[in-house]
C-alpha cells in the first residue's frame, strides 16, 4: 500500500487503540490511585465527530484495526453509536473493545449490533473478596457482564489477567479451568511500571516464563496462534479449546513487532506506551487544519515513533497511569 504508515524501523502501523474516556468505575491497584480525581476536562474530550475524522484519516493511511478502550470505555455516553460510525469508515475492518465488563449487561447487545466483533475483559481474580481488594468493585457484576457478552455472541471473548506474585498467582490454574469451562481465551499480562501505581505493583512482578513452565506441569501445551494483531504469544491446552496468551512486556519485550499507536481522550497520539513521544491532535483539529495537513502531521509523528519502551531500564520514566493513555 502506497500510503501505509511505516516507521523508521520498518514497522507498519495498522492498529489504533482509542481511549474514549480516562474515567473508570474501578480502581485496579496497578492502574488508577484510590481517590484519583484529576480526569480530563469534558471540553478537552475529542467529540465523536473529531474521533471519526481522525480515524478516517488513519483508515486512509492503512490502519485497519481499532480498539475502543479507556479508562472504562463503556462509561462514555452512546459508545455504541460511536462504534457504528467507526465501523462504517473505509478501511476499518476490525473493531474491538477492552472493558472491565461491569456495564456489559446493558450494553453488550447494542455494541455487538454496532459492529464490535471481539472483546477483552479484565479479570484478575475469581475470588469476590480479592477481586474487591484489587479493584474496589464487585465480582458478580463482571461475571454478569461476561454472560451478557456470551449471550450477545461475542467471539472470541478474551480474559486479561494481570499476574502478580503474592497477590493472584495462586489463582492462575483456577483461571485456566474457568476459561476452559466458559470457552474464553486467557491472556496473562506482566505488570508494567506505568505511573506511581504501576510502579508500586511492579514489586509483585511475576515473570510469565516461569508461569508458563508451571502451567506446563499440569497441562500439555501446544504452540498456537490467534488473530488479533496483538503481542501475545499463544499456546493451546491439549484436549481443550483453550488458548493461553502470554503478554511479556518486561521479560521478553515485543517492540520490534509493534504495530500500534494510542489516541487518548484529549486527542493526544502517544507513539509508544512506555515513552512520552506524542502528537497533540486536538489543537490541530480545533485550529481548523484540513485533512491533508492532518494526514501529514500523523505521517510525521509516525516517523518519530520510538524504537522501544524502557520499562526495565528506566522504570520511573512513565508518569501517566495506564487509564490516561488508553491501555
Ligand atoms: N477498563 C478497560 C479494561 O478493564 O480492560 C480498558 C482499559 S484498562 C487500562 C486496559 C488494560 O490495562 C487492563 O487489562 C488492565 O489490567 C491493564 N493495565 C492497567 N495498568 C496496568 C499496569 N500497570 N500493568 C499492566 N497492565 C495494566
């Protein structure tokens, strides 16, 4: 493709993670601090028209995949209406969602009809008390959200579990079993030092290479792949439909295959999750640039995409919480 976004390391950027809000109804220990209130002013949120315009430009530049995220994306009013608008954009072939699922009982069917095909649900514990300690929320609401997603026909449904030593690592086998029974895909994630909360949680960092070895003692694992454009390395549990993905930004980073950028709710395009390099799109949009200028600004920004994050070398570097960037 002529107008594809290729960065200076030869990586083709074809995936945008779109944060539609920085607010969340949960307070996961590694993400937003308890009592955090410094959310973006509503007048700084990109409107649906602005989001659609930016995503149209990305579509023309070869981006085919968009993931709605946040904060908690289901807290943005009329999310399904936005989803339907994005799904209609030329070039956008894959629209997915990351959610904590608490609002899915009301929204799952609407989102499915709007064209969201695949969803990822964060779930770090199956024990109500621990779930509450880790998130401030109620497990039964997430389980109700998951069943609403199943009924609405989402396929696949992926469970994202941040694995933390001494916190929920004793539950990994239970989560494997739960996902086998429910026909979910499981993705285990290493904690990243994003913001003060992420850094504090990094004390519980668990190397997923060791977790894989542990799962292998109980289950036969076979190499596998999964469509979706993400960084997880998958295995399949023999004799079941379960795929387990390992997302290892710390123990084995995957920056050389990075195909994505992140657009935050205030219109900042972050070029790397673990670096500050960015393009402020909101001032451009509100100053009335034309589509050609917008496109050029994006192309120029991609040329500055950093080679890799430095979570290991400089763990204190990223001050943004994950919810602010769009996880
Ligand atoms: N609210 C939605 C959700 O729960 O999936 C979307 C946003 S949330 C920030 C996206 C993902 O980022 C979640 O799976 C969450 O567990 C993960 N996350 C947040 N902070 C993290 C950190 N410091 N390290 C690793 N993963 C983190």
